[in-house]
C-alpha cells in the first residue's frame, strides 16, 4: 500500500455499501465544550468502528488506541446523540443501513487498524509504551462490554 491514511480510508469506504467513511466527520459532545471527536475512520454495517493509523511510532499507535476508547466511551455515555450524528453521515453517503441506539455495547466492535510496512512477528508488533496503552484500553473496553480487535494493514513502501 503506497497511500496516506485518509486515501486508504476513502478507498475502502468506496469499495462497498457496507462501509461508511467517518474520517474527519467529527461529533461535538455538548458536555466536552469545544472538543470534537471522530467516531471512527470507517464504520461497517456490522457495527464495527474501525480506527486506522500508520504504525510508525509509539505516539501514533497510542493515539490510535485512545481514539477508539474515547469513541467507545461516548457511544456508551451519549448513545442517542452520537448515533443520530453517525446516522446522518450514513444518510449523506447514501448507504443502506443505520445504527440502532437500542443496541447494547456488546453489539459493537472497536477495531484498531495499523498500517505497517514492516514484516514483523506478533511479539514485535507494538512498541512497549503502545502495548501498555493498548492493555489499558482493552481493560476499559472489557469493563464497558465492547468487543475489540487488532487488524494489521500491510503496505509495501511509502
């Protein structure tokens, strides 16, 4: 893969009616002042919130994991408004599915997509500090009842 994160997200979202591009489609929760939150980069019709980052540094990976956690927390705490925002973005893209605010947390999956060009084995997948961050994020997702997974996205060169 020889493209930027945003280009990758758009290409994947355009590939299927089952995917919606939410990259840069920020939600502004009222209780957080001026802060805006990206629900995810790509949403699937199977309630999968896919967050994507290039896996070039510990700081980028930690940011990826925390993005997923923040999105999950808002989904848990401000579900109706958050889902209304997301459904409006689905409508704008003429996709044929919607999220339901009635679904429980266990019906949703937070996916962390790591774009990486290195050939590595699983034990060398993440830098130490990113691994610690991921463990903390997974612990919180477990407590809230969300499903989660890690997805490697291979790219060949920059």
